[in-house]
C-alpha cells in the first residue's frame, strides 16, 4: 500500500501564496502519476494538477499560470505551489497517487485551503 500525508494548508488572503506538500510512504514503485485534487464547498471534486514520473504536467484551466506542481521522485514527494490565490480556490486539497496496471488510486487525508476575500 501507499500512504500519503499532506501538509501546508491554511488561511491566506486573496492574492497570496501557499505551498502544499505530499509525502508518500510504502510501495510506490508502481506509481506513474501524482497529483492534486480539490473539493470546494458545494462543488464536486476536481483535478487541479498532475505530474508523471517523467515530469509531464497537467493543470486545469482555472489554475493555469497560478499553480505549479512539482515532484521529487527520490523523496517520493509532490508539491503544489499556489500563487495569486482567489476565494474560489477555497477547498480541501487532496494528494493523489495513481498506480499502473490496475489504475489504483491512493489518496491523502486532505488539507484545508481557505482564501479570504
């Protein structure tokens, strides 16, 4: 199994920045994609950004130019640097690791990000 622990959430004013970190432990050798998802109040969960082991990244349109995902394969960590935060970014952010072959997903416990207007 893979265990994910997230950190870095908090309260920030609109326009501010926040960095999230996800540390993984366990059998991560089958993981091919890492990413961040979020669930805002009253809205369904959505993907925010993903990154493969090779470094290929994806960002949802609403965060392009503001959020940057990065990873350290050796340390089994994935980070999300969030800049120019907006109130609509308020959500619980979840770290996700996707496993190859069976497409199994592992999730962190979530970290709250609140952006005040």
